[in-house]
């Protein structure tokens, strides 16, 4: 096995670094597009024409200082990090199984709640704030129907996320996240049955075949391109357009658990392959035929280069801790950054270049602070909703509790959460006095969540 000296925890710290880096770059990309009124996006007009357009857009973009034009140039391609998040998602889901057999029902319930609860937290807290801002500043607010659609997701959604985009442009990816979550058990079954090489081959063939159909049969174009076509970008919002990238992440995660694969490559090899894949993928973006494979190559190149860079950063223990801490809030960051960018540009910056550059770091840091706040608030909302439901169920129930309590949870108890060992009780709260129903905060050392007593059982054999 290669690269034995790199600790397992350090290898995964780079993953968290990539997550937070990706969402920050997406914020900068979104801000630059809106501020410049979409001055540049890749077009299928060839490498030379795109370089000329890119140079013109960069030089004409208001800049103060020598480093800012370079930042501006790099930010035009921030959309490429979306596919990196897709690849990382496949990798992380495999690791989340911890080598245990996949229980489809339990997995889907757990994963969908981890996706939807943060979304609902941001939506339910965000809409009242947006209404207040709109009332105070006479600014634009989504109509009532689209607010309802966003607050009830995924009861109402399309593959292109149109109903969600009325609130913030970044939310179109929520449909993709749900789709990949639902398809993961199928791919996992095929991974075990067919093996990693065959799964990778089949998902790549399916993805390339679909992307050919999307371009030449359905009249579509990639989501980051502004181009006149019959179907627009919607065919590329379907999960099939990114299936091979997600499958590659799963395969790499499978290899990682076996102690092999790209995660164990030496830095020189990873960097070489990464740079070559990235350059080829970037050039392919500028040609219609290149749309077929560009998004397959770009996440490979960016992830390999990012792995090398963030491993170097994570060499120091304190930086490893910081990367893990920052990465834990990346999903909330993604959900919130669109709100921050849209309203800051609309209400504060108002086309002023100096304000734009001064407020860029404020938007980056401010979004992270809101992400931390949302993460802290989410368990409180869950407790409130669960409490209301338990109270309502207690009042309306016509059947008594069938099973008596076999144990009283105490702080410090080692427990199994939904059959998963390694959890410790941090706090215990009584929810209903009449039935002494307990709600417990538990932690496995990395995650902390609130769970009702029905989902817990003591880890000791004597119970």
C-alpha cells in the first residue's frame, strides 16, 4: 500500500477541506456572475474564442489591486466545483456504511432526513427573514406559491429545480441530491455484485450515452452554459448526466476501505493525473462534442489536485482540526450562500465595485456564521416539532403504551442508536411528564444529534 505515513484521519481531513473550499468558491462564482451580469460563461465556440471572451470579461471587470484580476479569472470557473461535490458525495456515502451491510430502509430514512432537515431549517427560518427584508426595503420576494413549494420540498419539485430556484439559484441542486440518495442503494448492490471495474464501466457508458442524447437528441446544454437550445439546461439537471461521477466516488470509497486506489497515490502521481484531467476537461467545455466528457474529467482533476493541496495543509494537527470543523458546516453553507449573495448585491452593493470587493470577505465569513447558527438551531427545531407531535399523539391516542420502559437513559450511558454502536448520551430531557418520554442528545465523537428513546437501546449486554 502506498503512502502509509499519512494517517487515516489526515487523509479524510482533506475531504472536509475540499467541501468547504467548494462551497466558498461557488459563493464567489455566484457573486461574480450576478455582479457582472453574466459577462462570461463557457460557450461551444472553440478554445480561441473563449479565451478572447474570457480575457475581455476579466479585463473589463472592475478590479482594485494586482491580485484581484487573477481571483476574478479563477472565479469564472467556480461552477466546476459542483461536480466535485457530486464525486465526494458518492465517496462519503460508502464510508458512512462503515463496512456494514446496507439496510436500505434505514439508510434512506437516515440519509433523507440528513438532507431535508437542514434544508427545512434554512427554508423555515429564511422565509420569515426574507419577508421582513422585503417589507422593510421594498425588495423582490418569491410569490406565495413558490414559497410554499420551497418550504414543502420535496413534495413539489422538478429535475431542474425550477420551483426552488424562485427562492435562490443554488437550490436547483437539491433535486439532484435527492435523486442520487435514492439511486445509491441500487448502485451499492451492483457494486457488490458486479465489482468496482464493471460498475465504473457501466455507469460511464450510461452517462456518456445519456449526455449524447441530451445534446444531440433532446437539445440541451450543460447547466453552466448560456446558449440557445430547444430544451435549455434542463436535460443536464437529471442525475443521469452525473451518474458516472457519483459512481466513481463510490468506487474510490470502496477501494479506499480496501487500502488501495487514488486516495493512496503519491502526491506526484495524483497531481500529474489531476492536472492533465483538468486541462483536458476545461478545453472540452468549449466544444459541443466536448460537453459529453468535460464534466466527467473536471471533478477527477480538481479532486486529485485538491487532495494533494489539503493534505499538505492538514499536516499540522491544528489545521486538521480546523478543516474538519469547517467542513462540518459545508452543507448549511451551500444552502445559505445564495440568500447572502443575492440580497447583499441587491440591497447593499448596488453595482458599486468598491463595495463589492469590500463585502466579498464579509459575505464569505457571514455565510459561515449563519451556517453555524443554522446548525445550532436545527436540533432545537427538531425537538420542537417532535415535542408537538408527541403531545398531539399522546392526546389523540386511544391505545396505551404496550411496552414498559426497560431502562432510564442517563448522561454518560453508552447506547446503540438505531442499531449503531459507539454513541454516548450527552443530555437527557423529559418530553411528556405523563408518560415520562425522554429525548436524548447523543454523540459518536464526530456527530451530535437529538434522538427519542425509542431509537436508542443500551450498549451493555446485561439489559
